[in-house]
């Protein structure tokens, strides 16, 4: 069988004896009888006090489980004295020439399980969750509250992981500026983030006076004012004039960005004009983190009537979808506000923001759908953010034995 299964499932298969006993043979061809699989251990070899008969000889000791024999050496077990008690190295698949040697040079028998596990057993444990997370086939064996606690813990880890060690408020607010721009621009967030990198927030705030300047700077750097037709409205003439001034005064240049087609209300002109209006509403960027807005301000009157340069709406611009503000809160405002307020000692205010985060409905992304299908659904956006980090740092890399859920499932 060419399939490789996660190590956690190998632990489960070994501990629950989910194999065909008559098919157990070492790579040397010796039959193996499992008298006792042993007890899961927290440190050292995976199972202790195991009893096995190998080729007619009874052995009592530890069992180490790895996906492939080479992991024995990758984990430096051959250099650690505590692994001298290992009497059997259980793997999923192994070549006949594979060799496991302990710190004293003693050869440890290798037992591949792949040939002893039926397809129906494997399907129940793994195949129905293949392409998801490693313990998908076992997930419902853990209680729902344990999964929700896991989402909560990984949400906090995601919050901390998103914030590097900033060398000052300048770096913090630049990171926030880029996250805010990205959130405004989804699904073209990368373009918006490039604009925020090219137009650092300190320069943007210092050298733009009023909404017109902010719109000119963002639209100009985005390349949306290049090659436009001659102005026909006073606002258009003023916008181009301010962008020309900012170019001459500060050396700002247009970027060559590619913009995908969008519906008019989500065009890059409108989204950037909304971003400009939000920033113009707050004297300092910190105020935006201290007082999360209840709604997004409207852009200047021109962008309430036009979705692009000289392209009017069929109807005036409406209030943005609540999903846009929710996305901005989830991906920029809430996480940065919590971090900023904590770092400035305002713990109670940070807790208020965290509570708002926990009261925000869950997101609809692939990770949320995956964990809802195989484990249990998240109850809030805070938890769906935790699911993203859980997948990236634990499930995707199969760090099951370091995960609270993996540890729990091993003990069942």
C-alpha cells in the first residue's frame, strides 16, 4: 500500500490492535505476536511495558512508533540511552533493507503495519478524512468542549504569532496599516498591501492633509490615475492636481498593478476611497484601535456617484455590506487592538475587544468547513481564526503528538 498515514493514527492502530494479527511480520520476516501493546508514555519511547513475541522469543520493553524507519535517526533516538529499552520499532512502511540501531549498536526489529491493516479499517480511520487534518477520522471521539478549547488556545497563539517583536510603535502601526489595507482589498488584498508598503503610514499621514490628499495618494500610488481621460468635473481636476503635487513634492510614484474585474461597489477605486475616508476620520491611527468603528464612513461625494474614473453608478453608492466591516474587524482591527491595548497596559479594554471578537459570528473559510465536517464547528470568528492557526502550525505539519487533541486521543 503506497499510502502514508499520520503518526497519530499509527499510535491508534497499534494501541487498539486495529490490524490483522496473522499478518504481523518484521522486515526480516519474523512473525510478531502482540501480547500487550503497552502504555502510552509522555516522554521517551511512545509505549512502555509492552510485551511482544518476535520469532518465538518473548520480549518486554518499549515500542517506538514512526511513520518511516528513518525518523528514528531524524529524531536522534539512536543517540539517546532511554531508547535502549525499545524492543520493537513500529512503522507504516519499510524496505527490507531498513535498519534501526540503538545507542549501543543493537539492532531493533522493525515492524511495518501497512500490510496488516485492511483497507476498510484504514478507511474508517483515515481515508474518509484524507486531505483534511491527521486525526479527522478520530475527531468525533473527543468531546466537543475539548475541540472548542483547542480553537480558543490556537486563536490566542495566532494573535501572538501575527505580531513580531516590534521595535517601536512605528513598526506596529505600519504592520497594522498593511493589514488594514489588505482587509479592505480582499479578494485583491495583496495589491492593497503592496500599496501600504509602498506608501508607509508615517509618510501617508504626515504628508496628506484632508480627504482629497488621502484619496489622491492612495489612488495615485495604485496606478488608477495614470492615463485617465481629461477631467470634466472640478473634483477630478483637483484630484489629479493633488496627485501631481504629491509626486513632485515627495517623489511618490504609481505602481504597475493588475486589477481583476469586480462588481462596481467593490472596485479598487471605491475600496481605496473608503480606506481614505476611514483614516481621515481618525486624527491618530491609535484612535482607530482604541475606538473600533461601528460602521465605515462614506467616501467623498464623487465616489458615492462613480465606481471608477468618470464611470457613474446606476444608483448612488449604498452602505457597504456588513461583511466588509466584519472582515476588516476580524483581520485587522480586533487583533491589532487587542495587542496594542495589552502592550499599553489597558488590559480591561483589551478584554472588551476580545469579548467582541468572541461575539462575532464565525467565518466561512475552508478551515472552518473542514473542522466543522470532521470535528465540531466553531462558534465565533475568534475560534475560526484559531482553526487557521491550528491547521498551519499543528495539523499541516502533523505535530499531533505535541497537540492537546493528539495527546487526548492517545489516551483513549
